[in-house]
C-alpha cells in the first residue's frame, strides 16, 4: 500500500496526571482512536481517526482529555489552504466525490447576524410576558380570500385544512435511516410534549410511531419510500420534498448497510439494498405535474391534510414559490444553503443554493405582490440557530421555521460532520445497535422539549420588547428589522432599512 | 410449654430466628453441651491460624438470645428424650418439657477402632471449638504432627496448624485429597499446592497401630511404614450425632429421617442440620449433607413448621466453598461421573495445571448437575442456580466454561425477570 | 425498599458505574487519588456484563430471602432490619466465598487485597442518598427506586 498523504486533523491531549486508565474512552470511541496497552498500563491514541466529536472528552470521568486542532502546519498560503490541499489528497487517493455531513460551513455572510430587532421606548410601551398574555400560536395552512357568515353569525366559508402549533418552531425532516430510531422517537415525543410537529423525512414511518400522528408530518420524496395510504393518513400533514438546502438538485443515497430489518420494513425495500432517491421526481417536470401530485395526495387523504411542498432556496425561488402556491400547496417550505444533511457531496453542499434570509424576503415579497400570500403559509429552514433567528424570520415574512441542525445539537451532536460514516458516537446518525442505545429518548426528548420551551420564552421576551403581544402581529413586519453593514442591494432584497435610518 | 432446641449452631440458630418471625411470645429453650455463645464451627481452623478470635467467631451478636427471648442451657447435655411425656432429660436429671422439640445436634467425629488408641495423650479430633483450643495449647513448633484424613476437616486442620508447627504429615486411605468434593485432576492441583506449603502426604494407607507410653510417639501404618508422631489428629470423617434420637425411637437411617417440613416420625419432634439426611438431587439419593447453608435452611424450615407456619425443604445438593493456603475452590452437585454411567453425562472441562485453575461442568440431559471450580471461582452462584433451577442449558448463548459467563448468557426476558423483580428469587 | 434497577436498553457499556462504585468505596473517595495513590486498588462492587450491543450493570439485588445470609458461615452477612440492605461486616468475614457459591446473580466479588473479604454493593448507604453508580450513569440506564415504580 502506498503512502496515504492525508494528515490528521486533530490531536488527542491526554493529561497523564489525571488519566486513570479506566478505558471509558476506549469503549466509547466508535472510531477506535483510543487503545489500552496492558504492558505499559497506558491509554494511547491514534488520532488519524479522530473526528473531534467530543464523546471521549465528555465521558472521561477525570476530565483528562482534550481534543485540539492538529498542530501540524502547512506552509502559509491564503489560496492553498490546508483543507483545500487535504481534499485534493483524499480525491487523489480515492477517485471519488467528497462527502460531508451537516450544513455548509463556509464563511459566507450570515444575514441573520446582519439584522437587528427593534424595541419599544416611551411611545409604544413594551410588554412584560411574565405579566401579560403573549401569543406564540401559529396556524399553518391556506387561508381563504374572505370569510362569510350566515344570519346567526356562523361561518359559512369552508376552511381548508389548518394545523395549529403552539410555537413557530417545527422539527425538520430527518428520515429513520439517516438518523436512528431513538433519535426519531425523541423528536416525536418532544413534538407532542411541546405542541409542535416533527417530520418523518423520506424514510417512511415505523408503525410504532403512528401514535404521534397529530404531531407528525409525513414526507413524500422522489424515492417514495414507505409511502402508502395508511402512511399518508397517519400524520397531520404531508410534505412533498422537491429539494433540500444542503444539496439542491441532488438526490439521496442511503447505503445498503444502513438498511437493516426495521429500516427495510419501514421503507418497503429489501434488507441491505441501497435506498436511492432520484434527483428529480420522475413524475414532476412542471408546475402542472406538481399540482397533480398535490391533488393525488389530497384525494388520498380526503382533503383533510394540508400539503406542504419543500424546495431548496435557489436563484429563482420567488417564481418557483409562486408556481407552488398556484399548484395548490397549503404550505411552502424553503430550505437555505446552510441546511444540514446526513450526507451530501461536499462541493454541492458548499457551493449550491442561496441564503434562506434572502430567499424568504424575496418570496414573501413576490407572493404579496401577486396577491397570493394568504393562499400559502411560508416555512423556512436552513440554519435557524436561535430564537432571535426565529423572530427575524417571522419579521421577514415566515409563518414558522423548521429546525434540524439545532435539534440534533440538542440531542448531543457535536458537529463532527461525519454523519455519513454511520459511526455517530452520540447515537444520532447511526444504525449500529451499540451506538443507537447511547441515545435515551427519555433524556433526549426532554432536552429537545427544553430547547423549544426556552426559545419560546425568548421569543415572547423579544416580542414584548417590541410592544407586540402575538407572533401573528410580527409576521412580515419588516419595520421591526434594520440592517447593519449591508449594501443597498442587500437591503433592497431584504426589504429593510439600514440601522440608523 | 416451650419450644425446645437441642443444639446451638446453624440449624438451631436459624430455627430460633424462624420461630420468632411467626411466634414472638412462646418461650424458647436452647440446650447445648458446649459452654459457648453460638459460634461458627467452620472457623475453628481460622482460630488455630489466629485469623479469628473467640469473639469474632460468634455466629450471632452478643444479645442474640436476649433479643429473641431464648433461655439457654449451655454446657448441658441432653441424655434422653421422653416422647410420651414430651420431656427431655439432662445429664443432671433436670427435666424440661417441650411443646415442640428440635434436634439439631449436628455431627460427631468418626474415630474408627485403632490399636493403641486409648489411654494416650496428644490424640485429638477437630470439630469443635474445644478441640481447637486444646490443640492450640498443646502444639509446639517442633512437634511432628500427623493428621489422618485428607478430607475437608483434615486439610483445614493442616492449614490451621501450619503456622504453629513445622512438620505436618497427612495420611489418607484414598489415593487423593478431598475425594468427596473433587475429581482426580482437581485433587492433584490442590495437593500440589498444599505440598508446596511444606505439608507432606501419604496416600493409600492408614494407621494400624498407635504406639507410645503415655503420649503418642509413633505410628505404624497399614503398609508397614513406621512414622514418628508427637501429636495425632483424627479427621477421618463425621457421623450424625443421632444417639439420643435413636434411643427415643426416632427413625434413623444414615441420619435422622425427616419429612419436607423437617418433622420426624414422632409428632412434635423435628430435626435439622447435619444430624439429618436429605434428598440429594444431584445423585438422587438420600444422604447426610453436612453443609452449613443446608443446615441453616433446614433449621429455618423446621422453626417455621414448629411455629405453625408452612415451609418446605425441597431440594438439596452438596456444595462447598473452601480454600487452602489461598487457593479457593467451589464445587457443587455431582463432581465425578462413574465410568459405568459416563454415557449419560457430558463433561465440559477447561484447566491449566501450571496456573492451578480448573473449570469442570457435568451435564445430564442438558441440565447442569455439578461443577468444580478451582481458583476461578467468581460468579459461581450463577452455576449453582442453574443446578437448582434445572435450567436447560441450551437456552444459554455462552459456554459455561467461558470466563465471561454470566447473566448475559440468559435470554433478555429471563435476565429481566431475575434482575427486575426486586431480588425475589 | 429502594433498589437499583438496570435498563439494559440504554446501557452504553461505558463502565462508569464500576469506576464510580470503586471510588465510592475507596479510602479517599477522590477518583484520581483512589486510582493513582491508594495502595488498595479501587474495586467495584458492580459488574457490567457486556457483549455489545448487549450490556447491563448488575449488583447485589438485596434479596428479600437472601441466600448469602443463610449460607454465610460467620454471620458477617446481614440484612439491615430497617433498611433491608444486605451488608457484609468485613471484620467478621473470613473470605470463605460461600456467599459467592450461593449468590444466583454472581453479585459478590472477592477482595483479596489485604485481608480476604467478600465485597458487595451496600447501596452506598453510608456515603450518599443515591448510589454512586446511579448518580454517575450517563444515560440513566440505572434507576434507584421502589419495586415496580
């Protein structure tokens, strides 16, 4: 075997004064970085396999471990950076495309951080959410042009299906297969506990999870895995997945080794076979085709379930969104280029798509201009990192947000970005039984529910500060936003003034 | 009227505890021919070796009798049971009436007739604390000690005396040590280990004559050898102490015969412990199983029955945990398979003579019937429970001989049942 | 009585329970000192059996009708009248291992450092309200509760 040019990314620092050779790190590292040498009575590390997931660091009972960026220096070069070179070493070695997990890590601008929120002073008093009622309830679904009432005051307009959420935060699609059953169970339980929804992803739905139906969005993607009538009716809503922010224009590929007995049964594919989601839906080549699918699904569910259509935020998102609304979707979901994934080609993840903030502003604007904003709810995803991002998204026009990466971080993810290896030490992105059992849904569902509650509290604080007592009153209220350090063009697209204006 | 208990060791004490769980009122009278607070007989060798004191040998705390409202007659020997009057008579002609009587008189040493046995000093048995106290006083560093019998008692005596004198020889009629609890291979390992400590063995013979004026001086063995001896310990074996039972007309076979509530053939008379015989499920024969845990359980059942409760002593099999000079061994059930019956049994054996360990399992019709563990004795109780519960070993997904054998070998359901039920077993 | 119950579904096989048990029964009760300085090597009274993905921790079940107490030849093994905790009075124990012979869980271990004694779980009754194994289980695979809770 010829020399492998790859250099280790990290180094394990073991404080020998604290290491008690208990071997917890040895037992806990799925990448087999740590080994115990009986002869020397020492634990050693082979750091070439270290992904810096922090499992050993946090499990070590004496806090003897630390992981550092490897001190190995490349000759300084602003163009040929270490990561650029390492990628070439890898590709020269394997001849394959590079794979990555989680979202785009590149230093593109983050518009959330270039927008500031307003607060009331004197003239429009702020509200204390601890003393006064504050509404974070959101109702998703197509709203009628107008409502009519009969003589007794009863509404005569037939309402399209609506979904009520206690807070404008949902868990985004993560399939059983890409994440473990325990991770899936944690999301389902947390959604039920906090009055929101989680999303099955494209892997179908295990029968055990049907009990969470009221809090479930069932997804229909290009592979149509696990899709049948019972499945479509099992959830509160159906989501057609056209694209994903992390890999617009690209299909999905769940390797056969992750397709065990349960995944196989849920996806309705043979055990051990690769689950390939084609890049396009082979029956959708136009808005009219999409409309057919939307209505097929509505037929199958007796027009009782709202149908979401999810696209990746791409250059002409506004026109596409307009088409989706007109095709009959109840909710449009847009996923920005920072959205996470279990596996994506690195080049696609890092170079395709547009920021969700800009796409959201543009789409909201376009739908308003066309007078059809009321016909759809707008859901955005693609790296909503905290409650301020949520508030800003709503002010830009979103009805609610999806969180994926934030949710897996709450579950224990430490962003090692190696989901595609199937060796997730936190039991999230893996099907290996010994790793899956590390994720206890009793603990993790509480953590997820805590996160939703914490953010909801913060949202209320920020709303109150702005003198607003309902999240609905903030929606599309861009006066509450000011840009900072943004160009005229950026401000124009975002539809906001610069700070100081 | 009272509960009367003859004896003061495991069976007697557990009977007291068991009676008092049901009946806190009625007097209990406990009679023992030894003058001591209840103590643990197996510890007498530890007493010799200074590993325990009379104080730490106590089997129960100082206030045991008071706490359980027991009247004690220590140093008093029961010489007669008068069944029709429901009385026992002591040596000093005291009569004590009983409502329910428990005979827990244990064992007595078996000393076969030997030429020159009587009328000499320095001949001892090794069963009671008194024996150990005497031995300790008598033995001198330069004495040549001979122990007859390489069974549990003989070897324990050797271990206990080891630090007190330099020259110890064990004479055994059989061809190996511990022939009742070990097979040949295991016995060889144990013997080798004990020999390394400086203890000598003479096998396949026994004493034909004890010579000496007032004290033991030398021994003539059956094979003609003559060996010098300053102190002789007779540890050939024990017999159930059934004398008073027998004269009272109680059914005695090898030991006192009892039913599963520990009652004898005579109403209101019970027996428990080493004095009884019980069904050995490993060999499917009735025999005397002189074992501490057995005695405790029998006493418990007897006490419960005497106080009017329902308890059953169902099954028993031989089991021993013992060690010599730091080499531990645990055996249970069947340890040797007769060659004539070899076909019915499967034997699984792993061992390393150099490292002095053995694991041997005897299986019949997929059920564990017995085992020998030398040195590697950890978690032996799981094997004991396999024998006791008659578990089909085909259900286990790990070899019995594996060092990682444990509850992990059981099915998840069986394991959960065992572990989750609050320790009810 | 409260006992420690293991949920093997979520046992990750890290053996932190063993380590913290050993520390709780060490002299200094300080993890680094216990392992690095104390002459008597810290010894757990809990056993993790593992063959991944199966793993579970096991310690004395503090049986209602404890065979170890009945079998104990010295009377060292006792059950707390109030607490129900089965404890071994180590100064009376002579290390004959009869308790090991009869414990159907294999939950009693040999401590042969210094005087030989049987070592077993005491539910950390003298040290803490919650046993160290339960407190330090990173995945709540050990619970300390009344039966059937």
